């Protein structure tokens, strides 16, 4: 289970369980009273597996360590309360539909280290108004609202 370790922008920070990040078949057990958390990925992880946090309505902020190189397919798909993601400079790949339907996500900074963004990575992010990225060509073919800059 997750344990409360600090706060970030007013939300309690919980460290994601190792099995939640490493094993595609094991999903983290969240409580039923549905509080919102800032989730801290452990420092020794290099990837967030496909579907790891998919359809989770308790994740408000995600804090990733500099060790993360890959975010898997649909890793944060339909996280209805996700408002902020802190992507590390070590990140190389954002998978297909990684943040699809995260409709509260308003802005994101893509580090210069990213060389691949999968199809529909930000599709359905209706409140996404700003993507900070140097290599805008990586966003070609993405299903983004017209006013995203």
C-alpha cells in the first residue's frame, strides 16, 4: 500500500508501490473514499508500465524521478483528477494514449530528452491549453484541440 510521506501543492504525497509500476497485471489498490493524491514514483524506477494508473480517479499530481525513461501505453489514461505531471529530463518516450482523456490536465512541459510521443498521447485532454516543447514536430499527428499552443 501507499504511505503518506509529505505534501505537494497541498495534496498528500504517496509513494506508488513497486508492483504497481513494474507489473502490467498488478494494479495499485486505492481506497474507496476517493481522496486526491500527489503520487511519487520511486527513485529506482526506469519505466511506468502500460495501464499502470489507468482510470484512476485519485491521482491529482504525478512526480517522476530523473530515472524514468519511458511512460507506457495508456499509463495515465482517463485519470479524471490529474492536473499536473512533472516529467523528468531523463524521459525518452511517451507511449500511445499515455495521458488520453485526462480532462483536467491544463499544461505540460515535455523535456528536450523526449524523442517519441505515441499517437493520441494527449487526445481528449479537453482543458489542455499549453504544451511546452522545443521539438514541436513530435506533436505532429496528435489529436489536440486547435487552441493548444
